C-alpha cells in the first residue's frame, strides 16, 4: 500500500501541474516568449558570449606547406550582445589557448599575407572542428528560479555558461592531426573542477571543395 498511497497523496499536486500545463498551451506565442524571458532573468541563464567573429584556420588533413586557409568563426571579446551576458573567465581562457597573443595558435584573426596563401570562404562551419568550454556557476539561485514556468513544479537547477570556437591545425608546423590538437588544447586549458570541455571533430572536407 505504501507506493500507491504516496501516489494518491500527490494527486492534487499533479492535477494542479496538469492544469497549469493546459493553461500554458492556451497562451499565444508572444505570451510564451514573455514568460521565457522572465524565467531566464530569474535564473540568470542569459546566453553567454559565444562564437561571433571571423577567423582563419588551417584544416586538418592538409600539409601546411600548401598554405590553404579556410574562414571560420571564433569567440568574440567578452562584450555581451542583446540577450547575452559576460562570461569573462572562460572567454579569456579559451582565447588564450586557441589564439594566444603574439604566438601561433589554432585560429588567426588576421588574414594570411604570405605569398601563395589560398583563402577559402565557402566551407560550411558545420564541417569544421569545434571546441566548447563550459563552466557551472555554483552561485545561489532564487527559489522562484527553480520553479517551472509551465507546470510551476519545483526542479533542480544549476546555471551553466559556455563559449565556443572553430579551430584547425596549430600554425607553424609541417602538419598536425586533429587528435594531437585536441589533446594539446585540452591540456593547455588547465580546467578547474567546475569547467568541462567538449570537442567536435572536423568532418571530411573534400579536396574538390578547396
């Protein structure tokens, strides 16, 4: 009887949640958008500064002597745009590793000027290798922020910030494979206990495309 009895005790709570869900479905798209914006303000879960500026990178699988570069994107400065918030710690950490000032990196903000350089701007971003650095914010979250805007039921919540960038071979080498770059980048990031890094490998880029 223990389990069925506990379910009966939850009946009123679940009915109220179902009523709230039904009322949510009746809202207009505009009303739902307002509710969503109110919720992310409560949680502080604004979109963090992410990739956004043009960058040049050397794709994997190509000898650097061929001087072939493709146009990708990398993380912008820590100036948040509309609907975004600052994430200075992880933005700086990622930029320092993939695009170190005054040193060779895995992306370059300046177009290559060496004689014979070929720049390809037609490769889809989705085919390029990608890195995403995330950080869990262990700061306090209000009680209101931990209640569903749809059912009004409580739930656990941990805020996460993230920044991303495309990347290629580290310039200045004869050639570098993806796995070597991935291991080197991860090691250089020196992640804290609250940080994690995720990689997406480069998809096949046909020579005909370059």
